[in-house]
């Protein structure tokens, strides 16, 4: 199988290195990732300036690798539609992210958006993130992804599904198991810090502490808190079908 | 009602001017919008550099207005959590965008992401876009939004719903009516154009032509093509509930 690997921490991050190395055991690996960190870029794409692509040596490996001056979604789009035009990947795997991508937060995530971009192009995809930034190694998570990739690839039942994985940072023997989850709710407080520059003008830093909220029993946040690997199936159809009929009844006039 | 207005075309775009002016008839209007165009920024937020805020004169009006060095999602977050901390808006309205936000494309849209950010903060919201870039005036769309805002505000039945509107650019008398729709499918071909710089190095422009695809009968794309105003209820929970049970059956082991 041909595997396109990307991330949002940048092409020279530790997580993408361990991921790409491990994936070599199960297929042909190509890396196409941002030339620097692009966290919290969500599903941004670059339309106002052109993209540069540099073919680079990927650490100590011989893996084919492209460093791109764009967002994670740009990288997947450009790799599939231009760089690998005649070598379409079977799967896109994004990560391993240095920190979690859980609940409401996935909408801001460059890591997850890269996987979503693959799904939009009808390619199977996985996003993989470490459950905290307190990381000692990425190898266990990388090996886990290899197994998941083999299980989900070309499975028509889950064709339009992006697999979003968060992997605990505890030692492997302490991992409780695997839970298939739904996206929980994440909210923040004190989200902006105001400072003054030397000329007395204000500027604001985006910040914020996670608020402890009650979670649904299936929540990815809860699963991770309890020591499980969370696997959340996600998709890109934002239509709110539950309120569709209610909105229809409002009977809007032109 | 207190109305926060934003967009992704930048604070001095025509669309936001006509929108804010019209909304003055139904409430207190505050504008907080990007200081320049931020199209296709999706749900990006700014975490690696601070945000600057300038209080600005908004065209020929006395509307309270803030020009912000961030994305549309940043603008909504910062306005609600910092600038209007003790004056929480009742509704956030984003637009009027110079061009459509339909189908799969809404995931890339700064206009829609601003409205999504409001929903994440439990605030009612509307995204409004013109159905094409062939725009002669924004006034009809702005007046339409005033009516919709009054209908949906504080309606508990549709509390967690973002209202995504696309308004035809034909004369008002030719508008066929209003359709409540689902997000259709938008795909592109020839998505990258490769060029050479004067030193012979390649660069790529994101481009692409919309592929004509078969649409579901409820599709927003179809409604607009047929001369209707499309109203699509959307939400931010990306969980793919349809495949949740199927994924569970795969029985992953740690």
C-alpha cells in the first residue's frame, strides 16, 4: 500500500519521523508536510500566494519527502493532485501530533484537517495524536497506527470515515485498551491575555485553560482520561440533519 | 438585540458595510472583522503571534468597529471573550461574502467558520454569502438576513445550529423563493497550476474548476442553481455517528 504521511508540527518534528519509519513496515511511504509548525490552522488552504515545494532528505532515511510552504490541508491536496499525480496514495496518515486532538478542538486542528482533506478526495485517512505533550516516545503509537491502517484500508463500510486517534502518554503496559468514541465537549476559560507593548499599545495572546466539563459516556476526552486509546470516526459533512426538519417548519419567505 | 458582525473579506469590504448598515434596524451593531482579506482560512486561529486590535471609523457610520490582525474565528473569539466581555452578543452574523459558500467548500470558509466559532460559544449565528461573485448589490441579501435573524434568535429548538445562507445574485423579483437545504458535494479538477520563477524553480498556485456533479435533491448547490435562496443548518460536531457502530465491530486491540 502507498502511504502519504503529513502533520502540522512541521516536516522535521519527532512525531512524523517515528510515524513514517514505522509505516515503512507496511507499505511505500511518502512524506509531504509543512516546512514549519502550522498548529491550529484548521482547514485553511493557501490561495493568495503560491506554494513552494522542496524535495528534502528525511532525517537518516531514504524516504521520499517534500517540504511545503503551506498548511497541512495544502500538503495533502498538492501531494495527491500534483506531486503524486500518477501514484495516488491508498491512505493518508497525519501525525503523530505533539498533544491531543479531542472533542470540539478537532475543528481547529491542522493534523485532523489534513486527514479530512484526504477524505474529501475519497482517500482513506487517519489522524494520530499523543494524549498529552508529556511525551517520552512515539513508537507505541506509531506501531498501533500500522495495525489500524491495515484494518481500515479499502473497507467499503467505513469508506467516508476519517479515523481520529488519541494515544495515551503512559507506558504501554498501563494503557487500558481501545475505546471507539464520539467527540466530547471542550471549552476554555480566560482565553485571552492582554499585554502592553513598549509604546503602551495593547495586544492579545490567545490562551485559555480547559474547563472541566461533564462528558458523555462515549466521549473521547473521557476515554483518554481513563487511560484508553480513543478512536473517533469523523466526517466532513457539517449538515445538521437533526434540526433540518425544524428549520423547514419555520417557513421562510423570500 | 446585540449583534456582532464579522466576515472574511476584511473590515472594509462592501458586503460587511451593507450588512452592518441594514442590521442597525433590528439591533445594536458591533463590527469586529479581520484587517485584510482572510478567505479560505477555514477554522484557523492565531496562537503563534499576538493579535492587534484597532478601533476604527466604519465608513460613514457611527457603528462601533474593531479591525483585528487575525482570522474570522479569532475575531469572534476575541470580541466575545475580551472586547465585549460584559456585553455578550445575542447573535453573530458573518458576511456578506463576495461569492458562495456551498457544499463541501464550507469547511474551507472563513465566513462560515466565524459563525461556527459563535456556535461553539453557545451564541446564535448566521453566515451569509452571495451566490456568485457577479454582484450588483448586497442590500436584498442584507434585508433578508434581518428577517432571518429575528426568526431564529433565542429559538431553543435550533439552539446549536448555524444558519448558512447563500443568496442568488439575480434581481430580487427573479428569486424563486427559499429552500432549506443540505450541503451538496463540490469537487474540483485541475486544482494546481505549476509555474517557474525567473531562477527556474517551480511554484504552485491553488486553483481548480468546479466539476459538475450529480446533486442530492436537497442540495444547497442545486437550490442556488435553480434561483432559490439556500438555507442550510450546520453544526460543528464532526462525529460520524453513521459509522460509529461499524467501527466498534472492528474490535481493535491495544
